[in-house]
C-alpha cells in the first residue's frame, strides 16, 4: 500500500465514523466535558454527508419527479 492509498477517505468511511459517534454516545462512552467538542464535529460531518451523499429517499423522489413528463 502506498502513502496515497493510506491517506484517502471515502464517503463510506465518513459515514462509518458518524455511526461510531452515534453508538458511543448512546452507550455513554463520551464524557459530558467532551460533548462540546464532539457535538459540533458530528453536526459538520452530518451536514457534509447530507450534501455529498443525500439520503436515498430524496434521490428516489428527485428521480421520480425528473422522470415524469406531461402528456
């Protein structure tokens, strides 16, 4: 593996990191004094994922509305 391969992240990687934050917060693994640091990062990651990888429901709705034609 080259250094370039090791330094890349995919959307799937970021999605997994978001899920890790969700799981550890549900399990109480984040201390109260860490929440002010973790929360804003989680919000930015969520917003970024929403832009680069929108939820499937929205994509389906856009595809359906774009595919409709007036007859």
